[in-house]
C-alpha cells in the first residue's frame, strides 16, 4: 500500500489559526442553514402544526429507512436574493435518501413559506434535483403541498416552469419511477405533478388537486363548486382515478409511499462495494489545513489522506507538473481518480498531465474527483509563448468530453479558467460541493480591481486627460468589496452554483453518498471521442 505520510503539525500555531478561522466560517454557515430550517418562521410553522400537519423535513424523516442518512441538496438556495428577497431554502427541500433500501431523490414543498408556492429559486432548485435523478437513475419522490406559482413572480416562473412537467415525463420514459404524495393543495400548474407521476398517493380530506379552484371555476364558467368535489382525495380515488392510493392521514401516506418503492423492482447498476478501511488520519484535522488567506498554499495530499480509504493514494506523474497532484485511490470502496491543485497555478505541464490522466480514467471507467484550489492558468510572455492557451484548452477539452462521472469539491480558490479545467459547474459534474473556505470568481478581487484601474488609467492617457488617483482608489475599494462578497460560497450556493456548502469533516461521508448514488446508473468512459487536442 502507498499510504500517505502526513506532515501536518496539529500542535503548531498555524494549524490552530487555520482551524479557528474555519470554525468561525462554519458558525456563520450554521446560522444561515438555521434560516432554511426555520421555513416561514414561528407564526406559520405554528399555524401549519395547528392543522395537524407535519413539516417538510418531518415527512422526509418518516419516509426514509430508519437510521439512514439524508444528503440535503442546495439548502441555501435563494440566499442573498435581491428584491424581492426570498426565504433561504426557496420553500423546497431536496436531497437523496434511502427508502426501502432504494436510493431516491426526494423533493418536499415547505408549506410554511407562502403555502409552498414556487418562486424562481424553487424552480431552479427543483430542476437541479431532476437533473440529478435523471443522470443517476434515482427514483423521484415528490412530497407535494404547494399553491403553485408565487404569482407576483410569475413572469420569471411561467415560461421556464414547464420544464418541471417535462422532466417528470422524461424520467418516466427513461424507466425512472416517479412517485407523488399529495398532502395538501396541488393547484393550477402544480396539479400536473401528480398528473404526470407514475404513482400517486393522496391524503383524505387534505389533498386538493385541481387546475382551477372554486373561485377560478366561478369566474371562468359561473359554476359553483367546493374543494372536495372539485379536487379532493376521495373524489380522485373514486371518480377521476387520478389517485392510485388513498391515505387516511400523513403517516399512512408515507407508509404507502414506502410500499410503492418496495414494489418498484428498481435495481442499482453496480453492487455496493462493502466496508472499506477508514483513513489513517482523523477527519477532524481537515479543519486546520486550509489557510484563512487563500494566497497561502497548502498541500492537498493532507486532505486526500483524510478522505480516502486507508489514506492509500497511488500518485500519477508525481515529479511532473507538480502544481497538480493526480492519482488513484478508493473512497468508501469505490475507485476514484483524483486531481487536486497543489500550488494554485496551472502551468502547461499540469494541463497536459491532467489531460492524460482524465483519458486514463475514461479507459478504466473510473470516476474522477476534482479538489479545487487554483488561481487559474499561468499568464505572462514566457507562458504564452510556451503554449499555455493550447495546453489549458487540452485540459478543458478532456474534462468536457470525459464520460465517467465527475465530483468536484471547492476547498480554496477556484478562479478563472482554472475553475473550468477543474470541472466547475458549467462542466456538469454529477455533484459539486464547497467548503466554507472556498472562493470562486473570474479572478481574485485585488486582481480584478487592478485590471479595471489599469484599463481606466490607459484610457485617460490615450485621451490626454488627467487621471484622478483618489477616485481610482475609491473605485478599487468598492470593486474589491463587491467581488469579495460575490466570491463567497454562500453567495454562490444561493444561486445554485454548487449543491451545498459542507463541513470539511463531512467530506468523506458526502462523497461516499454521492458515489453510491452515481453507481445506481450504468456508465462507460469515453473511448476516444475527444475533440482535437492542439499539440
């Protein structure tokens, strides 16, 4: 075995400083997660409970197999949304959990937030969940209680919102089961969620499924009607046939949902690998590896040693392109190829090394894990003349056309085209998570502000105009502050540019859950099929 040796001094001042900085970031993250857990706030939670109803996460807990984990996705969706500001979490809970031994993608409306109505961020969050279900062949269970679109924001929902129903039919057509459990209102466009699901369960005297409620029917046709005769669970179970199963209450509905899943005969494409040896080093030590100042480099092998099986890592080309470490390991028994930035900058050698390594992983059908801490590809006359553009393009080409599943974790910086080459969101990793220490933008705040300053100074000189240095300093400060705020992981997570900001100590567990989900669907690496590599 090629067990990694750790040089991390857990008793030194640097480690303590890094740890304290990370813990402070985690405390801030916990405060934002608490907002998502609070839903619509005490008033609306109490009103919901007063109606004898369970909260969204309580429904999920009863649905899942006892003592199994739930990997919640995009919990910070809508964080930092501008006016109108939407509740953190976007009135929807999504994630992966095990039901009757089957890994499923679960979505649950949060009816304490504007009756579970969908806003633009709810839509993006739901569509991301559907993408995950489709890519990984995970049955989709929708726990429904929603008044449909949040009408004041209809202009941002109506047109793209049709993709929700499109996805349900595509999942079904691909042989991926869809199950809808209706606990309350499922009105207007929301009625198509049960209407387009393979299996539908409705709760007695609670579920209300109709395209138009009594007021709309009255306005449109003049007909007098009531909720129950128009769209109640009893009517749909006895008359319309929309309900396949009639539940007497919420626990009964969730029990029936579990029985539906038990009868799906939905099987994983690959067997679970079984128990794996834990890392040699404690995951708690991951808190003290990343510096508070991302300009300070750190060795990603210290991270790898604390997340892979037995801390066993076979490095590929260890003496070539040393700013990027590549190698083979196991993670919860699943084979992975790892690419991790060692000193931030990517040079031509690193780019070529990465392209070859990605091709090897595709030849062997091994998923790839990208651990980000990069300021991007190297710039300057020497490097441009040495071919950094074509070599960086080679790496991006390989990432773009790779067919094995990709996982990405942003540990530190993830700037510029380096974010692309390391499989950022635009390159469709199956899952992408960030640590609280991560930052991502087109470039660092100081560099971006400096570039704008140089361009403005050159423009003034070309026009023969004096340059206001005081105004320039003020502008640079404003730009740096803006870019710094927009680089932070909570800002990016709020826009669903990742699947969640995670505690570094949970990295191995989160990646293990993702790898298990990935192996539900068959995959095969690219055998050729890459674009032209400019040599």
